[in-house]
C-alpha cells in the first residue's frame, strides 16, 4: 500500500506526528545508544520509526493495531535487521518474551487510551513492575500532562499526580500544537519524559498500597475535607490520633496535601490499625 493512499481511522484515534522538529526532538531526548532496545507503540506510517532506526540502537520493536498499516511498515523497514513488527493492541498484546530487554518506550499516545497505557508502562502503586525501562517518552494530551505534574494547592492536583510522581521522575520537554499532527487534534499535546524509579528506591510496597487506598477514598470526594472522607475507615478517636501523629490538618481537602503528607498519613494509619 502506498502511504499517500492511506487515510487515518477515527476509531483508532490516529493523529500522526508530522512536525520534523518534534520528531527530531524525540530522537534527541531519547539519548539512544548501541544497547537500546526500543519499544515503539503505534508507529503509524513510520515517520518516527525511520528516525529511531537511523541511530546506533540494538533493536526496535513496534506494535501496531491497524492491520492496514502492517504491510506498509513491513515494506518500508523489513530489510532493516534492527526492526521487528507485531500486530496487536498494546493494551492486551503479550510482550513477555521481550519485556525485560526493553530499555526505552516511545509513543504518540492515542488520547482515548492514555489512562490504561500509563497503568501498563508507568505502573501502579503497590505493584512491582516486571520490566527495566530506563526512559519512557510519551506525546500526550497537554491537560493530562499538566495534571500529572501538578503540585498540592493546584486545581489540577489529584490522585493521578500523586501516583505518577511516586512512581517516576517526570519532565515536560515542550508543548506541541495541533498543527504538528495530521489530522490536527482539537487540543494541544505535550512531550514528556518519565524515568521510572528503581524498585529498590521505591517506598515499601505495603506503604504504597495504603497510600493508594487513601487517595481513592479522598479523591472520590475531592471537595470534602479529609475528616469527612477518612471517617469511612477511621473512628473519631483514630482520626484524632492520626491528625496528631502525622501533623496533617484534617480540615484540608485532598488536593491541598503534599506527597510527603500522604506518605506520613499512610505510615501513621498503618501503625494505628495494627
């Protein structure tokens, strides 16, 4: 199939990056080397794939959902020994045979599957990852990136920001306008780099699980003060003890609490419940 004759499918959320400066920027921030095994999610017609393969990487494995693009990509890159292609949905495809080899993940994420992709590749609190990703480079919807990077006191602060910041170091590189894509989406995107925190540097897994529990309870009613949400799992006596031991004011709403305060709340809650 000639790439010029291919038209994007709306159901796949296809908005292909065509801005050459941003394509080059992704390659630059990836800091590719001869030991890199790259996973590219949704290569599309291969604009970024070509740039990544034109480097000293060991391997690039691409996963593409759109069956109509498989032949096009194979025709384009099949002669490159560093390239391999898998047809499938990244949310359900089996990567067990290569997951521990992958060093970097690169993707222009379809907006409609952002949450599940973050769960799979950045991870979840309380769950050990079965991978060793050094760097994850995502082109994502700008307002989601703003939420992920938000600090306490911001209207954007939420459970997502706490979870992502506990699991990885995060750096926004730049915002990307709709005109950088074909067809242009209705919103701005942001280029962001996640560096997953090494398992041995993460919080204790049982502590992470309890933080996650507190986040779910509190942010399900984000307009309520802590004292009106945590009373679902704590008695009045336990809440008074927790407020005193953690030095956190229970008149605060969840979006006003810092990451360190969530950690203190969880640590002291575990002690009280023993």
